[in-house]
C-alpha cells in the first residue's frame, strides 16, 4: 500500500489521502461514483477527525470510494473554513 500524500499542516488543517485496492467484484461497484477507492484522513489542530474503531482496531482514516468523499469536501469547503467575525473585544 502507498503512503499518505498530505496537503496542509496538522497543526491547522491537513487532508491526507492514498489509493487502496478495491476487493468488490466488478458487478457490485457503484457506477455513479467511479471505482477508485482510497483512504482519507482529516486532521485539525493535531486532532484526527476521522479516527474511529473498526473490527476492534483503532483507525485514523476512512476507507471508501474517493469520488463521493471529494465531492462532499468540495461542496462543504466554505463551511469547513468559514470563520465568524465576532464583535467581542
């Protein structure tokens, strides 16, 4: 398996992705999202937001088809980085 390719900085915002093999038979692959699978890790302020437990093991990444994940990130980009300008001193 390949290493994660990182974009950004883990102390602020980091998106890390890598390709992974898909073990699904061809007839079960989703036609609307493409067939590229991979792993995605999102880190903000050194906190891994994608951390979860899977089959009794702690994992820091999501494994899924990359197209819907990237489409969601693009759609939510403004909300992820939106910062309110509060009038508090």
